[in-house]
C-alpha cells in the first residue's frame, strides 16, 4: 500500500483491505489459505485437522503485516484463539521459502491456494482442511485516487473486471 500511496507504484495487489483514505480498492477475486505440509508429515493422511492437533505441530508463518498472516490471525480470532497458542517455528517473508521449508521439514504452513496450486498438483505438498477455521479472503487491486491512472493501468483494471 505504501508504494502506491507514495506514487512509486501505480497499482497494487493485496490480500487484505487497506485503511488509507487516498487509496481506492476494488475486489477482483477470491482466495483461500490452505494448511500445507509435506506428503510425509503425520497429518498428511488425515481428512481434516482439528485445531487442537494443530497446536501440537511446528508452524511456519508469513511475516507480520502480510495479507495471509492477517487472514490467519482473523480466522483464529473468530475461532477464539490466537497465534500465541501455537508452536511457531519461524516467520518467513517469502512464499517460495516457506514452501521449500515445508517440503523438506516437519513443519506446516498456511499459504494461498494460488501460491501452492502447482505444488499440490505435483504432490510436492499436501493440503488438509482445518475444522473450524474460515480461511477465505478477498483479493484487492488498489490505486491512489488522487492521481490519474495511465492507460495501461486502466486497461489492466478492465481486464480484471473492476
């Protein structure tokens, strides 16, 4: 959001709404966070994971402030929980690094369906639903309403259907 508001970027894509009065935000799609793990992980064979089970495994997280982290925090809050009740192994700022760590280790992570779709299709990762967590989220395109958008940005917004 900061880069768009400062005029360094014309458009931004985000997994959470912004609260800036200067930024216009439009929903252009839906996403869902998935609990992912190595196919060798003990939870990988289950049909669903209970929140109590999740408290017993090492969890890798996106960094504070990321859209996926906030989505997870909101879902846990709705379930009456917080991240403080889980075993946090590390906070990582890259989806690719998180995926690599999950495929090689014994940790699990929550990642966007879009970020892991190929890994799931190729069986490098397994996803198991978590009972009691609503991990759906809207995806937003944002731009600064104080500045005129270049034609290419307007065309992109039309392509998104916003």
